[in-house]
């Protein structure tokens, strides 16, 4: 990031954020300065786009807040190629939270991976990260886009890179959506890979493709269908079960009881997206109810307010949730 931005402080309470890449500048400023206008509206500060720089003019404390927000947005644009309205709100919320919380306390919620630092965007995400780091077993439920899988993979990957564990196991139930696995082309790996693609995507977003492939080849990262977990005992490992709403009560019990010495089990799912022929067979909600009272197990429930994708995703999730409650 230091190669892309330069900060120049002036005596008259202004900071100039100088961009070395015009495409990055345009991405942060937005079409017709829409992103800057949104930042101005939230912070009630004066922001100006001049040449290859953004000028921040307010008091020194607010200047630093906006400078950090612009850094955050520039990083978002470099990683994702776009900046959404929710990113702008998150950029300010994140640093306003940091002003109120002791820095040493707040740093425990930031997950540093080789490609980027993963920062929680809601209070629930902070609670989830804390649970991922401290609990032996974590069960989370909530709609798509709340970061359940991504944050779990990020925590697991940092533990692997820091040699706190020896292996990551990523699993999903291979529930057919109109096609039987036996009729799909290829060997078993090729048959199940489409079901596991979101797990691959999370890994590639956090570590270089070649390094991920190498870790998969040597067995440091294992990606397997849920059925392959039966009969195993996991030691020095983090095992993540994704899409757990499509696992039966018996399957979730089987996965939970794989836990061994220095291991962690993480179960994620969206109860509103059950693909099982009989939705009553889903074991996700039952596992939450049965195990919520155990101190070693953390249960985290997300809702539409925690969605961190496109702002429309949150509205869509809420609309469907409201309809289903009618």
C-alpha cells in the first residue's frame, strides 16, 4: 500500500493523499466523486479531488480517521477491483470503533494473512473471530454473505502458517442439486470439486495460488466431501464443515466427534438454504440447541444486518426472511 499512496501533512490541518496510480485514484474517488461525497456526508469533513490527490481538511483527529478510511478503500479496490457503498460505511465504522477501543485489545480481531489483513465489519463478526480463536468447537448459522466461511478459513490459514496446527481440513456435504454425482464426468476429485469451489475461492483470496496448490499437494490443506471424514480422528488440525445445513443430524454428530488433540472444529451453514429432499433432516439447528450450553462450544447467529457483500444482498435476505415469517 505504501507504494501506491503518499501522505503529505500541512500546517493548516490538511492531509494530501497522493496517488501514484490514476486508476486507483478513480476507483477510490468514484464516478462523479460519488465515494468522496459519501465520505463527506458520513464524516462532515471537507474532501477535494485535485489532480492525482485527495485533500482532507478538518481537525487533526478527523483527518487521521479519513486518511485511514481512504487507505482501507484503496486496499479494497486493489483486492476486489471495486468499491461498494457498504465498504465506505465500513471504512469509517472500523476506525471509529478503533478510536474507542484500546489498540492492544482491538488487534486480536484483525486476521493478518499474506495477501491482506482481514478486518471484521460488524460486532457479530468480531464475536465470531473471537470464538474461532478461543473455542474448541464453533457453530455458526446465518445468511449468505456474512463471512462465515471466509473468516473461518482465514483463521485456520493463519494458524497453519504460524505452525500452531499441522493441517486444515475443509469439508462440505456433496448434496446433489438436480444431478447425481455418479453421472458427472471425471474421477472422484473432479466430481466433488464443484461442490467445494467456495472453499478454494476463500483460500486463493488469502494466499497465492501456487502456495495453496503446494499445501494441497503435500497434505497441509485437505479438501474432502463430508462422507470421507467417517472413522477419522483429527490431531493438530482445524476442520471446517461448510454448508452444514445440508448435513443430517447423524453426519454433524460424526463430524463433531472427529475432534482430537490440539484440534478445532468449525461448522457453518445457512438454515434458509437447505437442499436436502426432506428439510427436516437438516442437523444444523439441532446441533446448536443441543450444544449451546457447553462452555467449550461457541454458537454464533448472523442475520441480514451482518451481510458484507453488495448492499442489495442484505435487502434480499431480509425480504425473504420477512416473507418466510409471514
